């Protein structure tokens, strides 16, 4: 049996599900794009090819091996994108929550069923249908659960709006002892530079006291101010609109002093090193073209 345990984003990682780019299928058509960034690359003819993405994910896998992390991979579905495991489920404390994802991605959950079968069934939950919540919007910070959402009345018109207020309330009910704080995110179907697809596109804690933040990703300044007060402005690395577009806040922590980051994130990686972090740099720029990066391709199961 897998004894799940995830209480924050940065404690020592012991087991994780890493997505897969193998047999990823043909490049989508413009009508099949789920987000503005993928659409941009489809139209420009620069959408990533499978061989490059497989290489990038293998580099990520090698870092996990180096730190003796147990890595699970989804079973392969032919011609299917299975890179972003963060969307399909997530762990809070010792509970595995299956996400209600976009209906045509349901098969991705089936591909990790063999892992879910190793968890005590009493610890696996599936929210009711009207509850939308994806792992990229759920950020754990010990007593806090931060959740990205979209409160606009046009929620249903946005394929980029992935977590609704029913999702926030579901987590509140499931974890009455936690402080659940939602953040209203800026969404765009057309301009990737103004689309916070998930909370981890504009915020993520690193280490025990620090974080990476993009101020304009929040629709309400009060939500940004809340995080500044909680973490302290001097502890937050503020990224630019362009850095947000390249997903600088979507790094991944293996320990509270070890961060896996994209090798082109020069300004961020320097800041991390100046603040005492070991930065494991890997190439991930091709995968980034699908508006997802390192955190998006992981589903942590056990942290110390």
C-alpha cells in the first residue's frame, strides 16, 4: 500500500507520478487547442515534437533518480497527450482527490489507475460532477490550502477556467481544519501572456519561507496583497509578464533547498542560488509551449 503524505510544496519528495510524452499523438489542430499558448504555437508551426518532449521529460526523470525518488509513470495510451499529470488528481495530507477534468481527458485518469489501486480506497475521493478542480490550482502550504479559481460570471465560456467556486467549497468541506484561501485568477482565451491557466502559473512557494509570484495574474489586488503579507515582500521573487508567459513560477521542489528549474530561467535561477537553493537546471522549453511546465507534469504522492 502507498501511504500518501503531502502537506506542502517543498518537503523532501519520496514518490511522484511523472507524466509521459511517449506516443503523444499528432500536433493538435487549432480547434483542438485547450489554451492560448498552444494555439499560438500551432498557428506558428512551432508546436513541440514528441522526440524533443520525451528527451525533456527524461532529463526530469534523471533528476528524480539522482535524489532517489520513486517515480511512477502513466500507462501508455496511443496517440494521446499524457504529460500533465498535475491536472488529473492531487494529494492533500493522505487523501487522493481525483479531478473532474475536461471530459475528453478522462482516459488520463484510467492510465494511473494501477497507482490509485495501491492506495487505501477509503483515502480516494472523487468530487461530484458540478465540482471543477484541477491540481494546478491547488497549492499546499502546511495549515493553508491555496486554490486558484475564476469568479467571472462567464466561467463556462472559458476553457482556461478550470476550477470553480464549488471546487473551493468542496475542499473546505473535506479539510475543515485547514485555512482554505481562494484566488481569483486572470483568464484569457486569446492572449497567453494574460492567461493564468492555473494558480501555479502565477504563484508557487519555494523553500520554507519564499515564493515566486506574478502580481498581474490575480484579478483582485487584495489576493496578491494577502500573499505579500503572509510571505513578506522581501521573500517573494516577482516575475515579469514575459517570465510568466515562459512559466517561471512553474518550477518543482524536490526538497526545501532543491528546486528543479528550466535552464533558460536565468534571473530566477540566479535568485534561487543567491538564496541558498540547489538549482537542478533541465531543458523544458518545448513542453512549455503547451502552457505547462515542471510542476504541471508531476503529481506528488509522498513527501516527508
